[in-house]
C-alpha cells in the first residue's frame, strides 16, 4: 500500500469540521484512504457504498438510520448517487452540533468536483470542509523510480501493476469505463464517444494552448460544445486547465489557457505508449514530462498558490507561474534534459513580472545555478520547497 499524504490532511479537517468531502477521480484511492481512516477513528465508523443496492436500501429511511449511528463517523461513498441526502445531513449535523458533537460526523466521497460541490455548498455551507486527492505524486513515491511514475501515472492500480503491459491494460480499461459509465452518469446529454475523441486529441496536444475552433472542426461540433466537453473533463478532474496570467504590465499577453491531461499515465494510454522506449521516441515526450511536473508541483503547492501560464505575443514565456497573496511569486521552467538551457524569453518574462524566485525543473538530482539568477533543481526538491514555503 502507498502511504498517501492526504490521510493526515483529511484527519485534521474532520477534527475541525462536522463533515468533510474527499474529492478525486475514480480509482485514485479515496475508498482505501477512507477505510484506513475509519480503522483508527476513536468513536467507531460506519461505511456505506451508495453504488451497492444493499447499502442504498439501508438509507430508505435515511434520517432514522443516520441518527441511529450515534457519534460514529459515517462514511458515504459515491455520494452523488443520492443527492437528496444533503438535506438530511444538514438537519442531523445541526442537531448534533447543538448536542455538543461539533466535529467528525460525516465523510463524503465523490468523483466529480463541481457536480458534488454545487449540491453540497447550497445545503452544507459552513458545515463541510473539502479535501482533494489526486493520483500518487512524486513525494509519495521513491525518487529513484520517478520514471515509472511518469510512464504509468499515479493511479495506484496502474502504478503497482506487475509490468508495463499490465499497467497499460488497466489504464485502457479505466478510460473505457469512464466513457461508458461516468460520462453518461454526470452528463447524460453529452456524447461519450465524442468526449473520448476529445480526450485523445488533448493527449496529442498535451500542454498546448487551447485552440477551440481547431478542436471543434476536428470533432465536427460547435465551439460552445467543445467548451462543455472540456468543462466536463475538468470537473471529473481528468484535465487541468492552466489559466493565462492576465495582470496589467503593458504587454500584449496571450489569453488562451493551456490544457493538460492531468495524469501522465493516461496521456500515454490514450496514445498507446507502453514503455519508456516508446515514450522517448514520441513527439509527446517533452510535453508529457512538462505536464507530469506541473501536476506534481501543483499538488505540492496546494491551494495557497494560484497557478498560471504566461506568454506574450513577443515570445516571453513561463511554463508555470505561481502567484501568492495576489502577486507573482515563483517562475518555473521545465526541461526534459540533463543539461537544461534557458531562453532569453524566460528572463524577459521574469523581469516584466518582477519575479525573484526562478527555477528550472530537470530530471537530475543536483542543484546548480544557471544564468538569469535561475536555479536548476530536481522535481522532488522543488516540491519540498513548495511544501515548506
């Protein structure tokens, strides 16, 4: 079993709020994490999987059943299956708070961020804390084996498969199940086949600027339809939309966001890349490594930092710009090279934004100084710096 950092965060939040929502893609390890937490919960815990008919039957009288659990932690998995429960939970939470049980009443697990948050925010405002869990990141995996994490991605069953071929088969099945099961569940009016084609197109264009009209033409749909499809993949936490920085510095800024399939293993599965040899010879190798590093760095930075891309029409560019307290704070360039070289455009962009902390992430482990006051650093070391900042 892989030790997940989110366990500590989740336990802390449940000791601060009456309920917590654990959000993440399907098969990322939410249930495993919740059951591990339940084993050590002082007052005991009850687990219900709302995809099981037997567990849904227990909630025919949801109010009576849940009130009957006393001070136990009640874990409700796949909560979006029964959205009507939110009204019941609100009443129980408020009653228990009046009775003195202010924390650790309910843990809700969900696979779609906005879908779940919109339902719960209306009824559980002020009563619920949110915790995100993504695929396994580089600080949760041995540093000497980061290539395996990059190739296979961070879904535990893919990462721990017996060999690369078995890992790829798991990811192929994962993509198919999402298209056949989750897309119809969360967006019944959107064609799963078209969304699957879009997903593959985004893998081919990993890290590229969003060209909505080009995608629409390739899919044979309208630009607004592409918007809806991308929104769904973002809501399912399968695609990351890196917004362009848009401050006023007197430069002509590129205003299109950059899109990344969030898990590098899914990028490789969508493109049929089974081994490191196949990946190294494919044009997506560099963009895939960039997306892999960005996903890991964002996991380490957490919600305290806002993340952007930065590009001007004159060619100044930053792969990842982190903003803290409303000001540009750290500029990060990503190079899949043991001898990374910086462009003048990176220095111009950092100077325009007055960013002092400048880093280049590369596949090595040594830390050394480059020109323009920039440091070359390994991925895990920069993640540690972000954690401690």
